């Protein structure tokens, strides 16, 4: 954690139950400009459609931007129209103390570069693959191949920032836990027959999962206690 993980964070993510808080789904800011850019015959034609200001992107103005607990701020076809013809997404991953991006996947290859702090990552690429664990410190990078399930969390009491690069202008993000509880109860309980349903209710159990929000969520209780974040 989209993105999410996140993520967050990074891209369109789906939620399954209403009502819930607003969740991390990027809204297309200028559909007509995106259409014009895609229809333009040449790169020079595209340039004439854009002002100098539209060739800059400020992550801190992204609606998802937050450090409490964190956020996934995407520069993609929806939030920065110039990328609609480039085939790339860049996400700024902001993790507050002990924050994490929940397990998720993308329909694109994902390179993540650490800028500050210490971030622990986990990744499972496919059935039969081993669990890959990494610790990222500033200047280090790892890869999450497309459709691999991955997660990351801030191991410290300060803020952690990373940048995520994906080779698609619309890479999508799917949070695994939320997607699982979109399935019918009969399927979910057959896959996990040991699950303890809240009030014996599948929907109520799914509602216990933290909302996707801005792409990040609170992390481990032990970390939060060490950092003085618990009451």
C-alpha cells in the first residue's frame, strides 16, 4: 500500500463495501486534453497543446498527499495528461512513522527507489516462487515484476519517502485483502475455512480491513508503541 499501496502508491484501486471513506482512486483531471493529446499526429502537435506549466508536476498538490499515516501520489495519465501518450507512471510513496502499504499488485512492472528512511519490502512473484524480502535505504532500488504481490512498511519513527516507476500510464493497483472480500462468502470461506467471521457475517468481516484511504495505513503495533504513537 494502491498503491496501497498505496502505494500506495499507485493508480486505480477498488473498494468493495459502502459506505467507506474516500479511497485512493485517481480522478481524470482533464479528459478532453487527454483525448486531444492521444489524437495528435506528432510530438510537436502535442507540445502546442500544452503550456510550460503543464509540463511540470507537483506531487505535493496531489489530493492524496499526506504523511498521516502516509500516501501514494500518482503522476499518471489521469493526474498529469502529458503522460497519456508516454506509457509511464511515477508515484511518490510517503510513509509516516510505522506506516505501511498493504499487499497489492499492478498490471505493470514496478521499480521502487528509496529517498529517505528505511523501508522493509516483501514480494511474492507467482505460485511456487519464494518470498523475497528487501531492506531499502536511500539510494537503493528494487523491482516488483508485473502482477507480483508486494508490500512495504516504514521500519522507523521518522518519515520515509520512495519513488515508484511503472511502465504504463494506467498501471492499476489492486489491494489483495479488499479484492478477496469482494468474492462471495461461499468462495472465501472455502479458501480459508478457518476464518473467524465477525458476527458470523462475511461483509462485517471485510469491513474490519482498514480503508485504502490515501494509499497507506497504520503499521505494526510493536513499531507504533516503540515510537510512542499508541495511547
